């Protein structure tokens, strides 16, 4: 197998990003802008977007010598993580499940209630490296992990999310030359 430097990716160009829409919003089928209903999260933390696949595996062993004869994947879960650097109604609504502000006299009011309710949404994750784009189109995913939000004068206030992907999803990618 030949080595090809053109296949080595460094994602994170300005066009990279994460978009969110209401669950049921039709996802893009091309690499054009995500479309109606999708809102971009904004600037992301310098570590970018981490994609994770975890699998539970059962081992089947023989009595003789305890040798492993087979392994079977019994469940699998895909997720992705990102850090939002902007504090907006969208990032607040992702951190506090589904909360949207009411605005009166220049003040946004967020009422935090029923945080146990499901908040599934549609997602698009674009990873861009020059002329190459890899896009994840996720029809159903939910923020299932949140980290501490720092509020101090020596650090950015950042919102860290882990999104669990439910069901099937699609990867679209620029064809290599």
C-alpha cells in the first residue's frame, strides 16, 4: 500500500462547525449549507470535535485452558464532543435542556425547569480541511453530557457538550482526486 500525504487530514478550517435543528428537520443530502431550520453553534474550542464509538463486547471462552474462542459486539454507541465558545440563546438552550428565553425590556429570562425531559435534536457536523469536507448528518442526537461552565476572569466561559447519536446517521465526504 502506497503512502499518500494528500490523504492526511487536519480538520478545523473556518468553514468547520456544528449546526443544530429541531428533531425531524430534514438534513442536507449534499455538502451545500445545512439549510432551513439549522442554526450554527458558533465558535468552537481549539480541540475541535471529537467523535467516539464505544462497544460492549462479550467474550466466549472454552473450559479447556480458558482460551477465548469468540467475541461478540453486544452493543455500540456513537457520540461526539465539542466546546462552544459563544454564550447565546442556542448554547444556553443546549446546556439547560430546551430552554428558550423570553425577552422584556432588554433582559432575557431563562426559566430552568424539567431538566429530565428528553431534548433530541437534528445535528450537522462539518469538518473542513482545505478542499476536503467531511459532514456528519445526524437525524437524532441528544446532549447527554455537560461539563462545568467556568465564570472567571482568567478563562473563557465555555460550554462543553457530549452528544449521543440515536439511530442511523450519514457521512458525506468530498471525493478524493
